[in-house]
C-alpha cells in the first residue's frame, strides 16, 4: 500500500513538472511569435516609400508626378520649357543642362531630344556627358564611386532622338536627415560639339532604376 502511495506521489510530481515545462514552452513560443509579428508590423508600417524631388536653380522642390498607387515610386519628366531644368552656355560652344535631385533612393536620368529631327551627322557630333555631385550639407554623391561615376559613356545627341539613359546612380542623395535642399545632389549634363545648341530641346526623365 505504501508503495502505491509513493508511486502516485511520483506520478503527481512528474505531471506537475511536465505541466510547468509545457507552460514555459508555450510562453516562449508565444513570445517569439509576438516578436516576429512585431518586426513584420514595424517593417511594413514604418518603411518609407521611395521619393524623388526635382527642381532647378532658385526653384522649389516638387515631386514631378505621382503614380496611381500611394506606395508607388515617384518619377517625372523635366520639360526644358518649365522651371525644372536650367540650360547654360559654357565656353567653346558647350551647353550644360542642370537640375537638383533629392531622394531617399537611387535614381536614373533618361534624356530624349524633342522636336523635329535634325541632320544625323550634326547630332552625332555632339557628345553627351553627365555627372552628379552632392550640393547640400546633408547630401552625398548619388553614385558610390564619386561625382564623375554613373554617366553613360560614348553618348551623342543622336542617341537621344530615341531616348537614352545618361546617368544611373546606385544610392540615395540623402546622407542624413534634413530639408530637401540640404539633401540634394546637382546633376549636370554637358553637350559639346558644333550642334550643342540643339540640346536645349532635350527633355529629362527622372525615375528609379
């Protein structure tokens, strides 16, 4: 009889130990699940959508166009007839188009020559060189290899009749928190050659690569 009581006591103690272990395991699983859910919720809730702002010297930073979905990327077309691009005559007949970009994502610049087609030989003699460098105190060059990197090699104005990418960045312009102007990079596209004046009809498309 005593042996049976001892066996029952052992069984009760074993059952209590298993119950404690089971409760602890269940609590740990619940905690891990809650933490995983919190991480996912945090990432989804607080992840900022990609933003690209553009403007010309003296202009106001504006998103050029919003896509349909609110989480979609921002991109836009810079028309030389508007205020977003500044064209400047340089020495030796060169022409430079310049504008500012502030972004929290990498961006690319495509260019297209608008208007009636000109002499292909004349257009083929105009070289196109793009560069981008930090312009604000809270900005960085939009290409990790420096301000002279990211430009497409061996482009001419003839290539722009069908549209061509002239610059591709690999990182955001914003280096640290700040106002858009302080996070901006300046993009310069220089056209050199006898027909460089035709570059004033070029339109630029700024988008996420």
